C-alpha cells in the first residue's frame, strides 16, 4: 500500500477517474473485472487508464473492514489475471485511501497520470 505523504489527499478524492464503481459484495466482482479490463485494454496504448473503486468502510465494525480487505485482494488478483490473459503488461499505480466516512477508495491509474497527482 502506498502512503500518501507526498500526495494531496483532496486531489486524489476529487480526481475525475474515467470510471468509478462501488462494490459491496463478492458477487459483483466478475462484472467489475469485466469493466476494468475493458477500460484498461482501451486505454493501454494511450497511457490514460484511471479507475476508482469504492469499498465499504465502517468505523465500528472490524468485520466489515476485514471483509473489504478480502474484496480488494480478490479484485486485485482477478484483474491482474485477466490482464495477463490478454497478454497485456500490468502498468498501474494504485492509491488506497479513506474516501469518506462510509468508503475506502482505491484509485488505479497509469503511472503517467500518477505523476500529475
């Protein structure tokens, strides 16, 4: 996980990603992966991939936060596997952060975009 010391959190939260999806359960992952791979393959040669995923967050429930961590790991694994199946090289920077009171944010961007944040 990347620490956000050198990057302004407000600029990350307000960044207009090409796609933003909110995920709350494992059954939503296949459709999410399909959207992510489609977006990644379209923007691969232009180096303009950006995708934000909002995941559940709770200040009061460690169970929800633990479930969210598992969701994130499954999304990451399935996305990388799908990219590799298409013979594309994964070239993505990620920023994990607290988006708001109810969501963790996960911003995936091309490294060239990351440099502008």
